[in-house]
C-alpha cells in the first residue's frame, strides 16, 4: 500500500527514498519508493509501459498524467486542506509533470530540488509538500491529473526531454572510456541493448551530450580526481603572494578595455567622415542679428533672408524653407525666427535661374505673401531685391547680392556666346 511505504518518511520530513526503518538498505529504500510511486500514479492504467525487448517493468510515462485517488462523494467543506488554493496558484501542470518524472527517475526529492528547473523557485520543503499532496490529497491529485491531461503533446515532449538521468543510466554511460571518441552509433547501440534502463524519450544525441558532461567532471569509470597535495607541498596564500610578479600585473593587457577604446575610436572616425560628406550639402548659414551694421554678404552668399532674430544666408542655387522636425530636415528652418507651428514642414523652394532671377514656389498649405500679394500653393513668384516675405505671421526681407549675381550673369553670357 502507498501509505504504508511513505507514511514514515512524511512524519520524519526526510526524502521520499527513505523507507520504514533505518535498518533497511539503500537498495530496498529505492525499490520501495519506486513501487510506491508506480502504485500511486498508475491506478487508472494511464501510464504506458516502457519500451522493452525482454522486459515489461514500468517507467516514467510517455504522456505522464496522474491517476486521481478515489474521491468520496460526500466530503465536508471543512475537511478540505487550506493548501489547495495556494498550490493552485504556483504549481502549474508542467511543474507537476516535471516533479513526477524526476522522482521516478531519481527517487530522491533532494536531487529533484537541485536538478530540476521549475517555473518557480520552490524550496525543498515545498517540493516535499507537493509530492505528498499528489500522493495523499484526493482533491489536489484530481485537479492536477485533469490539468496535466490538457497539456499539448509538444509541451509533454519538451518536459520529457528535461528528465533527469537515473543512476542506472549514468552507470551505463560511464563505462565508455574517456580516451575514446564515441560516435552516435555507440549511444544508439546502448539504447537498443538496454531499453528498460533508459528513459523512453532518450536519443543518441542526448546520451552523447550527457556523456561529455560526465567526462568534463571526471565521473567516468576510467577517470579519477587527483588528490590535493599534503604537507609542505601545499601552497599557502603568503607563498603565492611572493610568486606573483608585480611588474606583470601592471603591464597586463585589458582586452575588454582595448576593445571598447577601439570601438569608440571607430565611432568617432565614422562621425568625422559623415560630417565631411555633409559639408557640401550645407546650403544655408544662419546668423543671429545683434543690431550692429555687419555686412550682409560675402563672396559665397547669393542672397539673404533677413528676419528680426536671425538671418539666413543662401549659398546655393536652390534652398528649401519650412519647419524642421525630427524626421524632416530642411535648409531654412523658420522656427528659429519665431512661432512656426502654422508653417508647413516644406513651405516653399527658392531657386536662382541662369538669367540671375530668383523665384519662390509655394509648396505648403498656407499662402506666402510677397510685397503684400499672396502666392497660393502650387504657384511661383519672382523675388526682387528688398522684397518683403510674410509666412504665417513671420516677416522677412529678401536681399540679393547684386555684385555676385552680376558676375554670374557675365559668366553665363560668355558661355552662350558662339
């Protein structure tokens, strides 16, 4: 009977693998634990038998679910444990399935606590309480059984792939020598020869990975851990401190720091190259007006758009004006002069023709007033020297560099001569 096998470990608070008396050997305790678990979780015949060529013993199920204990039809409400509500909130069906598979593999709740990654960080006491509840509490057992039956087959397969390795499985794997280079066929042959030992979802690849892990930690049969030196051979802290060369510590290279410095230097050079490429694109120079009589033009400025606060210098044959935003950059940002929320992001374009005339094209929704005359959207207007431009309450004076324009006209005339 399940209760006869596990009542003593419950009262003592020890692992499930402990048996009724201390005189029982460890093998008998493990056998009792496995027998108790199989009796508790195979009552309804829902646990399939292990694949076997000559054996028919039970193993952790391929689609593990709990067979609920018989629930009395008449149960008083005050007899229900207070732990039910708490467990329903933390223990998920996947956690229950992980717990059952791990216990059947190791028969040791301490190993389950150390080796299984649940959805929550359960303490060893919580794991023990949940295991005993699945064994003895009819309400929790029934609810857990119903929830696990609703799990998707892919979720079940994922849980089975995380099943802990039993001692019998590791014993077979440890017989493969560390000096060998086993191929996948060796582990597939192990699965074929020992179907009753290995968990049903094991594959040759999973056995190879676990064998490599055993080899890494010197757990194979032909491996042994070298003992620590004894007596005077033990190196204490003061001896180790004397051996350390301070000069080497100072000259040691910090590869992480060097990598960060290299990345920062590369980023700065990229920014410099980007600025150099953008220099020809700078078409407008913005100056603040201080009230002093400074010259409006130099030998590179074609025209200027002068406001109350700033002055925009036109240094290319075509510029755009409007309201700059984060995702839209233009040549003349009118918001530098004053409130520009009524101005379109691309309000207009000012062009210099080959004959030396300036024209403005309105591409915004609001009209542009030139000397009091409205230029509607889609229309063009010629700009003269000292033309007054007004856009959404912002007023500017358009000034033309007559000397430079005269030179441009002269050059154009020479080019047109036969």
